[in-house]
C-alpha cells in the first residue's frame, strides 16, 4: 500500500513541476513575443506554400503520369551529352593505346634491325655482297 502512495505522490509532483515550468517558459518570452510571431510567420512562409501552389505541384506530374515534352527533351539532351562524353573518353583511351602499341612495335623493329645488322657484321666473310648472296651452287 505504501508503494502506491509513493507512486501517486511522485506522479503528482511531476505534474506540478511540468505545470510550473510551462508557465515560467511562457512568462520569459515577454516583449520578444511580437518579434517571435513575425519570425514564425516568415518561417511558415519559407517552409509552407499556398494551398493552390501545393495542389498544382502535385497535379503537375504523378508517379505514373506521362512525362511532359520538356522533361523528355531535357532527359534526351542529358543522355546524348553523356554518350558524347563516353565516346570521347573511349576514343581517347583507344588513341593512347594505339600510340603505345605503335611505339612498342617501332622499338621492337629497331631492336630486330640492330640484331640483324650485328649478325651480318659478325658473319661477314669479306665478300661483297655478303656470302649469303654470293654462294656458288654445285
């Protein structure tokens, strides 16, 4: 029985404290209340829109309604621009790779030419043209 009284008095005291704090908070606003009302109105204007604007906003296009011609044109332009950027990027990558491969082939050709020249100098037998072309067939 005592615990019921304790719970009752604690709830009653919490209620009294809340009532006093509510009165104190409203009393502290005082002279600033007029400025606060103006701020509230300006905030309401910034956050909320007129009912007619809101209904027009939602009537403009629902989830399943067809897109307007302007929306379709804008999306098409964006897709074309993205495709053009993608095409340019891949073309640039392809050109860079082709240049790289061409340089590698040129270097390989130069190394092969040098090796062939070294082989010819090593095997040169004093005859002109070299012996490969000067063989006598029996």
